[in-house]
C-alpha cells in the first residue's frame, strides 16, 4: 500500500506555482512581448508590402500608358521622317547636281588655266632658249670694236649724269662719304690703259674723290662693262641688252597669246 504524504505534495505544488510565476515574469513575459512585437512588425511589413504592390501596379499602369503614348509619338515621328526624307532626298539630288556642275566648271577652268600656264611656260622657255643661243653667238663672235664702243658709251652716260642729274650725283657722293671708293669693273675684254684711265677719271669726278680701280675679266658679258661704285651700279653690256630684249620678247608673246584667246 502506497503511503502518500499530502503535506509534501502540497509543498511541491506550491513550489511549482511559484516557479511558474517567476518564469512568467523573468522569461515568458519578455518572450511573449517579443513575439507580440514580431507579430506587429510582420503586420507592418505585410501592410507595407501590400501598399508597395498596389503602388507598383499603379506605376506599371502609368508606365504602360506612357509606353503607349511614346509608341504613338514614335509612329508619328517615323511617318513625318519618311515624309521629310522624301522631300530631302529630292533636295539632296538637286544640290548634288548643282555641286557637280560647279565642280565640273571649276575643273574646266583649272584645266584651261593650266593649259594657258603651260603655253606661257613653254613660250618663256622657248624665248629663253632662243636668247641663250643668241647670247652664245654674241659672246663668241662679238667684235672688240663693239666692246670699245660700249665702254666709251658708259663714260659718256656718267658725264651726262653729272650734268643733268646732280641730285642723284649728290646722293652717290653722300653714300661714299665714310667708305673707301673702290671702283669694281667687270669687263668682257681686257681694258686698255687709256680705257682704264678714262674710267677712273670719269668715276673720280662722279665720286668727287679719287677711286681705286679693281677690274675682273668676265666673258659672259659678251661685250661692254658692268661697273659698281658703292651702291651705284651701271651695266652697259651685251648681256644686259639681251636680257632686256628677252623680257620684251616674252611679254610680247604673252600679249599675243592673250589676244588670240580673246578672239
């Protein structure tokens, strides 16, 4: 037979009740509170999710509407662009024709100008070649008498300069004021003593002081002399004469070509 102690049982029951109360206040109450807070938080999240979903659906509808409007605008722009393209295409074709005609015209003008230049260059080269041949003939066969006449003519020109152009003479003298008056003479034939003396006298009078003669033999002149005194230069030679003839001949040929082109 089991011996049951009621006092012990009652004491254990009371201890259990006290333990439950203590656990409730120390553990279960806080746990229940956290569970309640978690539930409220989940409710808030669910509510926000529903609200976000509704807003996203609204945004989706607005976006679909905007896409529809955009597609309509795109279709209109495409149709307008096609229409403008047709117009622009004809404008481009017309502009291209005008530009092509302009380019062809410029090309023809350039070709014509180049042809004229080629003709002018050919004429210049031809004139130069002819004059070179003439020069070589003069250089080779020019008699000394022509040379002597050109030397005498040079002296006479300087004396005339002193009589008729005193302002120019004064400028020459002023330019020689602080310089040694060296008379540089290039001559096609050797100068005789009389010719040298005559040249020195003439140019000493021009410079208003005694000049120092420096002569150089230069066959390329053909006949005559080229003289330099300071900055003053006089070229009275066949070479200078032929250069002038060459320039005039070239100018006359070009003028003649222009007259024919005008016709």
